[in-house]
């Protein structure tokens, strides 16, 4: 294995550690929201979201090591930039939501509706960031099978999750008035 493989595996490991930190932060936020009157929404599909997030890390590592995927600088460079941008988007979302950010669906509209930051433009900027990451992270080291499989799997799981999340959010008149007219993922589309 060459240096690029070791560096890529280190990147995947760092992303994995970051996800574990995010889960911890999310748990703290959920506890605070519950104390303030929020309600946890049953989410039987959440385990599939966890599986896909784990699968992209493991799949990319295995694909690069076992199938000996090369590092193609003309692909790696732009994909790394997209990966960084997707994470900056996700951090912007977390910062904007503050204590209302959670990895699980919470009915927190009683606590407040956030319409600032990236939410000025779209209803689900975090999912935009995650989708971009699902595509770009494997492609940094040409793990195209993982990019395709996990992106398709995440799209399917996400469609289920968004229906559950929006049924809760749109039931709140304040949220519906502030966010109902905005596109889900990208400004100016759909």
C-alpha cells in the first residue's frame, strides 16, 4: 500500500471519530430538548441511516485496499474540495441550530423555528451536505462502487426520513409559514 492509501485510511478514520463525537453532542442536545418540551419522534429507519454512514467508511476503505483503487489527482482534488465544502455546510447547520441540532428527528418546533443561516435558503441543508459527502468521500480515492451504492442507499433511506421529519415540522403553523415555500435541498430547484 502506498502513502496515499494510508493517508486516505487516516481521513476515513478521522471522519469516523467525528461522527462518534457528533453522536455524543446530539445526545446532549436531545436531553436538553426533551427537558424543554420537545418530543422524540419514533424513527424505525434510523438504524439504516447509521448503517449507510458506517458503510461508506468501511466500504471505501475495503474498496481502496482490496481492489487497489488508484489515487487520481484530477478526481481526488475536486472531490476533496467537495468533501470539505460538504462538511463546512454541515458545521454551519450545527452551529445555526445550536442546541436544536440532533441526528434523530425531534419535534422541537415548540422550542423555536430556525430560519437563519443556511435555513434562509433551504429546508434541509444538512442533508445536502451529507449527500455531497456520501458522493465525494469515496471518490477522493476512486472508490466509485462505494460512492454509487451508498449514495443510492442513502437516497432511499433519506426519502423515508424526510417524510417522517416533514410530517412533524409541517404540522407546526409557524414552521409551515416560515419554511413551507422553500426548496428542500438546493436554492432555486424544485
